[in-house]
């Protein structure tokens, strides 16, 4: 019969959770939470001294099977992040796998997102009275 220590080493970590993305101009800020359990029905805990590595992919990349980045040495339950340069207005499909150094999780569900378009240039109003009228109208 297999003891618990051997069983834990044969099960990959669960996928990361809380996958999210926000944009600042042409930078995608991708965030996630590392798992605390392995991918089994019993939710076997990952040892607190284990260190996990996340690998991030973008299905919209010209080479979608090649990672766009990774972050390692994270404790179970820790927060992960990756900043990735994107083209304004472009569509993306981000997903993440994580590894305990030996076994790799199944990918997370793909998070689809569209980078915002470049912000419009501000209007330069030469007429102060017109500018005040616009501000009053916006406030109403």
C-alpha cells in the first residue's frame, strides 16, 4: 500500500485560481493565486515548504504553445503576477499552468480580454467660457 507521502508526490497541483487581468495602456497585468491542494478528490494539501512555478500563455500569440512568461519560487496559496506588453485594441486569451518542480497542473480556463484602445488625445480648449460650460454640463 502506498503511504501518504508517496501519494502526494504523484499528484499534480490543482490549477491556479483567481486568474485576472487589468490593463494600463499597453501593459496587461495578469494575476492569480497559487493552489494549496493537489488535483485529487481528497484535496491533498501541498506541503507548505513546496515552491510552485506558474507558466503563462496567450492563445493570441503568434506562438501560442510558447510561454509568454513565468514566475517561480512561490509558496502554496501565494499570489502571482506577470506584466505583458500588448498592442492597444488587441484580443488575448491568457491561461496558466503551475508546477511543483516535477508535475504540471492542467491549465486554467482561458481568460479572454481585449486591451483598451489608445486613449483619445485631450481636447485643448482655447475658449475658457466654453470649457466652463462643458464642465457644468458634465456635472449635471
